[in-house]
C-alpha cells in the first residue's frame, strides 16, 4: 500500500478499517497495540510525502537521504 500525491485526506481511516476490519480485541491495550503497529509499521513506512528537495519519498527514504547528507567525508 503506497499513498501518492492524489490520495484523499480521509483515506487513512479507510486504510485502517480495511487493515484491521471489524476485529474485536480482548482489551483496550491490545487494540492500541494493533493500531500502533499499523501506523508505525505499515502506514508511516510506505506513505509518500513530498520533500522540498528530494520529491516524493517515504519517511524512511527521506531519513536515509538526510543521514547520507550529514555523513562526514572519509
């Protein structure tokens, strides 16, 4: 699942609902952990953001590019 330039603002909740469906959890903590996993592992690592210098990248790609820029030359 990769979100691009034209996705609707409300589509996050549609993706969340599609991912976890009508799951019934045993506790509030279990529900929070499942939603957190979806956001951190699935959504944040694959969605595209427009970086002013690099263009459309995932947050992980942006971080990697920024770390390369700050790595001292050998």
